[in-house]
């Protein structure tokens, strides 16, 4: 193998740092449950509370973390705020995790 065949270590370090940040956010059971639910489509806080059994104060706190970290977006529809997965990267990661751990028997479109 030639030296030019090896990836740029500086770029890899930057990417590794970004990945670590994402993994830290995912390393919370409530946040992971929220993201697994959002792979099915946008939801408001009341819907998430009913579906996941997470109390509203905890749910709001974790949604704030996910929004601040750029993993979810918000859209106001009337008096409700709907949360959705924010980026293609988030969708791809959650599709993979969902397939592996949440719904092995359900097909999720790629």
C-alpha cells in the first residue's frame, strides 16, 4: 500500500470528533426512544408522551437537547410544535439502529 492510499489523519480526527458528539447525544435511553419514534414521522410532545410513556417535563428537556444538538427540527402547526429528524445523517443512523434494535421484523425504507 502506498502512503497516498491512507486517509488524511487530520480529516479523520475531525470526523471522529463529530461522530463522538453524535454518539454522546444518542447515549441516553429517552433520547434514543424519541429518535426511534421520530423515524416513523413527525410528532408533537403530547403524541410522544402517549406513545413512549415519558413524562412531559423529561420529554421537553430531552427534545431541547436533541434540537440544540441539531438532531431534530421543529415546525409549528397551529398550537402544536412537531418534531422531526433533522438531517439525512440522523435519518441514516436511526434507520440502522432501528433495524438492529427496535423493529427487526419491520422493513424501514432506506
